[in-house]
């Protein structure tokens, strides 16, 4: 089910299952951070969309026109859910896990760790063919470290379930769009295979 690295336009590589962000780290090391245009190319997002998220306080601003790991991962997490949830709800979910965007001291789990855990879980669930809400919830809890207990564990379980369901919904939406593009629709706004024109 992981056709792309979640939140990006990059192909997913199983070698990075335990640390999905490691596929992006070499780019950051080489450049010292991503410019807005590089971040747009990575995520498929318009620069104006990213800037809007920064203005709304959901992502920290660039430093010297470069986006670092923390900002990039937050953008990836929002991007994963934006096709299936309201942006305000996604921002609320990020706050539910990690409090204020500019304060790491209130984070339950740093965004990069959350992203890597979510990617690993998606890969495991795909291999195990887990689809029901209860199967997914049990797998999430099984994979959470014992260091998380009580309210923190509850919040992580809930947030990861939403992230995984949101990613899967986006995945199926992309699949449905690809299937639709292949239809031979003669009328009603679809693509006509014979001439490639929209009818």
C-alpha cells in the first residue's frame, strides 16, 4: 500500500521501513535545508499552500529561506491528511500530540519519530493484510514503546489511528482517480480514449 513515501512525491523504498525519513535526510545534509521550491517539488504542494500553513501557525517559518527537518516533517504529516480531513482538524490533531508548534518541550513524540512510526506501521499492516479498525488499533498499540503510558499512550494510539486511516483514504482516492482516468467515457465529462479529448 505504500506506493509513495507518505506526504511526498518520492517512491517508497522498503529498505527505509524502520526510518522512512532517512530517504529525505541525504537531501537535507547536502543542501543544509530545503528551499520553498525544493519543498514544493518534494511534496507536490504549491509554495503558497505551504506559506499559508506557516501564516496560520501550523508550521514554523523557514530560517534564512531554508526548511529544516522539523518543519519538513510537519508539512508531510499535514499533507498526508489534507485530502481526507479539514485543515483545522489536522492542526488540532498535531496540537493534541505535540502541543505548540514552536515548543518541543511539550511534544509526546517528536514529529520525525511519529512520521517514522506511522510509515513503519503502514508497511507492517500492509504485509499482515490488516484492514479493520480494531486490527489497526491493536497493531498500533503493540508497536508503541512501553515508555508511553497513561494519557500519552492513549493520545498516541488515537493520533496514529487517524494518521493511518487518513493515509489509507488518500491512497484509495489516488487509486480511484487512476482507475477513472482509464475509463472509456463517451460523454459526461470523462476522457475519450479514442482521441484523448475531454468530452
